[in-house]
C-alpha cells in the first residue's frame, strides 16, 4: 500500500532491482499501490541479469511508458529478468506496447508475490 510519486523531468525508471542469479529469493513486489507524478517512467530497468519486480493491484497513471520495462541495453536480460503485472488499473496499466518479455501474471503466478510469505511476514509483521 504505497504511493510512488515520480518527479522525473524527462524519462526515468521507477525501480532498478538486482539479483546475481535466479535462485536468490529477492525482488520487489508492490501490492495495492498507486503510481502518479510527472515525466515518463519505466516500471523498472534491469540493473542485474536476473532482476525481479512485480506490480499487483496497482493504479498506474498515464506517466508509464507503453513499453513498461527496460532491459538497460542488454537484450540477453530479456529471457532472464522476471517482470510481472497482475490486475493493475489506470491508463498506465494498458498493456498495449509492453515489451514481449514482461509477464501478465495469472492468479497462480501472482500468488507467491501478493501474500505476506514473500517477505516472511509471519515472522515479523504484527497482526491488526
């Protein structure tokens, strides 16, 4: 439940996640969030070869570039990164023009990223 507000003057990237290999249990997962602001932005850029970023149930304003994601000039990353969107809304969530290597997640694919178990929340989050 975070509000991500871009102050980009021109073009920027909202995330730059890095994993050195696909077996690392790391990545960014945004759920029930809002993306607004200025400029034009990518949802993420591949800082590393195995970057992983997921947006779920997120409102995306019109500032999202149609491609959505950026491989940072290294096409080898296209088959290695894990960029996903799940049930997002708003004009920036329009999937027309998205890079072909980004994923539109199914319910099953999204499940590991939308529960507290992704951040081992049962060990440190306090129940309401």
